[in-house]
C-alpha cells in the first residue's frame, strides 16, 4: 500500500482523504433522522414507487413545509445591499 504525504500528514490510498467533500455536497449540510425501521422501509418503498429518491422527497417536504420562512428569508436577503 502506498502512502501519500500531504501537508506533513500521512494518508494511505484507501478511501477519500480527510477533509475531502464530494463536489455534489458543496454548499450542503447533513441532517440525521432516527426512524422506526418499518417507517424507513415504507418511505423507501414509496420513493421507489414514485420514481424519486429519499433525499428528493425529504427536500420537497422541507421546502413545502418551510415555504413561508424561505420566502421571508429571500425577501430579507433582497433588501440587504449587494456587494
């Protein structure tokens, strides 16, 4: 196994390097939800039946649920001077 030295810290070549963030995750934050196993299974099956992913379904729900707050946040941001 080869060892790569970056910034004085050694890493092996297995897996992503510490601090690496996939480009698709740039600008995103993670959330953690604990569900009963049957709820998680039903949710997964529903997303498959609806041709979507669990992430897409959660984002759609949160966007709808928090819609009024998101609108207020956008309006407030528009009033701030742009630099």
